[in-house]
């Protein structure tokens, strides 16, 4: 049975009227392309010149899309969602500047894995490989010889990844490894296959992420499933449409190669849905990261075929109509909960603002649902 995702009473049941009014104003502002671009520019400038705007950001964009600056700050919201049937995926989303501290990021991600192991409100832990080491050697790998210092950096990143995955498996924590830009993804995938062969031997703990807006999305999924059979490990994936479309297309145009991204949203949707069906048919443990009602409905209809190891997931601050309606109908669902210092989470927040402005109908849908619920409460 496919739930009614227009049921705003269920969607916003943990939101006060005051919260809905604040969300309405924020999405109205984000719905303007010009205002979003100007606002982003002004915020970047203010941060660069150290103007005291952190408090303003923390009570607007940050409050909507992030759980807190620390895991402890996230905990109250996680428990509140848990009591409505929605689990959480704490995501250390701090993106450092030109001199990132990869060792500190490793320690924080490890701490988040332990946190997940200790809290019933959490479904997964998560990390990005690029949080653990520079992306330049990943891109260069397999294309041209690496200098000794580049090889050393790549080896350190690999070691961090292996340690985090082994630690998660030991604590029986499901761990998502987020997908990144196509030019570094091949190296990441190589490490994930090797790690999965070690950590997913008995149960599926490590979940690589596949971006189905890529033309080769299904081929990559099928390749991963073949590797799981050949190396005899339990396959598990997170499927998403993808988050780097504009960057991917711009780079392809600049360097003169065919973009790896589907040329239409319809092709991306079809590829994503085909991936859902394939995972269910092949018995692949699945986390479906989507804000699309049609894809969510499809997985609901497939769910009866494979009730184990299937999760729905959405980002905090978006698509509550999916998350809370799914939970009310007893489907396993989780929210990505980004956290980290405000100034280091800003790149993530800027992407959310751009995404909501550029994705067709995203802001409009959120606004329609909020207005409908506010009207119902009258």
C-alpha cells in the first residue's frame, strides 16, 4: 500500500505552528533565485570579513537543515523524531578550508560511529572519503603516476577508511560511504569493494553510495553485485539521484568530454527506479535516499517482497511529508542529520539553498504543504 504523502497533519505532527511559520518564510525566501544568490554572496562576504552573523545563520538556515554544532546538540531532536518513528543518520558535515585537519575529521567520524552504536534513535553512521584526505591524488590515481608524497596521502586516506569501516562492523553499526564527484569516485569504489570483502562477510555493514543520475548508474550497480558474488560478501548500497549535477556538467564542458550525467530528469528517474527494483530482486540491502514521491511510492510497493534491510532516507529540513507519513505507516525511515561548527557547515548549507532553488518544484512543494497545514490548523 502506498501512503498518502499529502497528509500534512501526519507530515508536520512534531512541528509547532510557530515553527511552520518560520519554515514558510524561509522557503519563500529560498524560492527566489535572485534573493538566494544575493543572500549567499552576502553571507560569504560577511564570514570572510568576520562580521558577527553566526547567530543569525544558526537561527535560520542552520536551524532548518542541521541538527546542531555537536552530536550532543543533535540528541534532543533525534529523540523527538524517534518517538514519531523516524530514525536519524548523524552526518559530520563540516567542510574545512584550504588546510583541512583530516586527523580531526577521522576522530569525529569515529566518535559519531560510537554515538550511533549507543543511541536507539540512530539508523546509520556516514562519512565522505574526501573528509579524510585530499581529492587530488584520488583523481590522479590510475591516470598518471603519483609522486611519493601523493602516494603517502592516498595510503593515509585508505587507512582511515579501513579503520572506520572495521570499527563500525565491530560495533554492529551500518555505515554509509557517501558518493562524490565522478573524477574521484573510481578510487573510492575500489576501496569500498576491498573493505566490503572484509567487513560484509557475515552481515552487511558497509553501504557504498551509487548516484543514479550517472549514465552508467545501472552498470556500476550490476558490477558491484557481481563483485559481491565473486568475493563472497553481503551486498549493501545507498541509492541517490546525485548531488553534483551542475559541477559535473560544467567540468565536462570545460574539458571537452561527454558529461557522465543523464541529459534529462526523466532518464535519471527511470534509472533510479530501475535501481530500486534491481536491489529488491537481487536481495541487496538498500538505503534509498530520495525526496521523490513516485520513487518512494514504488519502493513502498516493492517493500512487501523484501522487508529486511530496506530503509528510506531524506535530508533533515526537507520532505517531512515523506519521512513522517512513511513512519506512521510503519516503513523504516531515517533523516540525515548534518552537524558541525556553523562556519564549517556553511558550504553544505549553500548547497541546500542552491538545490532548493534549482530543483524543479522542490521549494514550491514544501511551501504548498506548509500552507495547507497552517490552513488546516486554523
